[in-house]
């Protein structure tokens, strides 16, 4: 019997909505079709504004909740058209929603994109709100993808690390035995790189790391950035763009007033690379990268240089395009919800126990 699920994911970079169709049959799981649906710029502006405290937040949040659902529905329709499938052929949508606040230290996280509205607009049952049960059990609510990595990307004979570099970077340590799996957010992935680029060059991101390549690493600045207390915290841990902000960067830069913008960009890229390389668990191994950072040649080159004994590749080497891993993970989590199986790993999130994650929003 063949089952199909759609995963919808938009990360903290807000560089698009990943819509991923996965198929489950007797041979296992496979990505059948995928696309990236662009965010309207007007919606991105609203979402960025919601990521920091401001006036009239409840009204703005309510409007944005519906707008996110509308765009997620548009992404779903586009994916169904591309795959030549009807809504009735999909078992469920796993919707991550759009994170606008992640405060594990306060015991809450908030992803918007009305599940009811999404179900009504698509005619497909929706599973959403994946993170809050884990938090209710004392966990961080993140990262959730290591369970998918273990189920679909681990090897019984080869220890692996799967690294997602989105706005925030997170890794999954897959030692080859399920009981040894763990993971955590390493810190900023692209969030500071994107924000600094938008401020000085416009556009959404530094394509291919081209601007960063024009600068030089400022070691004194890098040392201060790496002194952020998050990096020294033990795992399980998670973070968000609310922690690694331009305001924090500007406070540090005030002590380095002569830093050229391109040098800052290069130093931020080195911050991402070093904060990842410094926490890998073995002297040598295989590192498989997914997310937007996998398309940054300079960042991939720095990881390779910092990890000379490691094999560094993107997840295409494991049979899944690096752009579609997280979307596939939330499609898989929707399946886990429907069969009432746990979706979290307590060793990763710090929850008191494994639990079924999500809430069902059935079609009307």
C-alpha cells in the first residue's frame, strides 16, 4: 500500500516555503516531488516585524496567522499540480508553520499558520503544532528533525552527523545505534549573514557567499562573538533568531568600530563554521549538510578545511536533496502522529519522555 504525505516548512531565514511530497510504500520512504514557494515580500516584512516585541502584536499576529496559512495553501496547490495529484490522494499535511518566537527558557514557542484555515483551503487533513507537547514535557521543543534523520538517514555501520544550516544551524549525531542519538542547535546558521547582507547590500542573502569572500576574518571580533554564553551551554539546547540578533551584533561591533562591512560578513560566516566544527563529537566521521547553507561554497569550504579528517558532503549523497530534508521531516512527523508513534527524542530535546507530537486539524 502506498501512502503520501506533504511536509510544509519555512525556517527562520524565511527564504521560501518548502513543500515536499513523500511516498511510503513497502520499500520505504522517498521524496516524490518538491518545490519552494516564494513568500510575498509584504508578508515577509510582517513576519520579520513579529519576531521582535512591538506594539499591537495580537492584532498583527492574528492577521499574519491567516496570511501564513494562505501561502502554505498556495504552496500545497502548486505541489499537487506539479505532482499531478488530487487532495484526496494525500493522507495528511505536516505543517511546521512559521516560527515567530522561540523562548525555551520561558517554556514556550510559537509557530503560526492556522491549521484550520490550511485544512479548509486545501481539503487535506493537517497535522501542526508539533513543538508544544515536547515543551509541555519539559523539553526545548527543538530540534525535532533528528528523529527523522535517525529513521531515514542513519547507517547501522557508519557513524554520521547530519547538519542543517538554516537560519539557525542544528545537528543530529547518529552513532549507528538508536539509543545513542542526540542533537542540538549549534547557533546561528544564516540568520546573521542574511540580516547583515540585507542591511548593507539589499536582497535576501549573500548568494554563494560572494560578498563574504571579499572580506577577511577579524579574529578579535570572532573571539567576542564566540564568547556568547549560548555556545558554552551543554546540550540539550535550542535557540532562535531572537538570541542572535543584529542588536547583539551591533553591541559587539561597537568595540570594533573600524570593521569593514565585508569583513564583518566574512567573520559571521566563520562564526557559523567554527561554532559547528567545535562541537562535532568525533575526530573523524561523515558530515552530511542540508538546508540553505549547503549551497554556500565558501561555508562548505570552511567546514571542509576545519574538519580535515571528515568527509563533508551534502545530503544528496544519502539520496535526498539538501533543500528538501526538513520538509520531508515534517511530512514524516505527520505520519508518526497518525499512527500514534513518538516524534521526539528526549536525548535531543530534554523532554521527560518520548511523545506523539502535533495536533490534528481535519478537513471541514
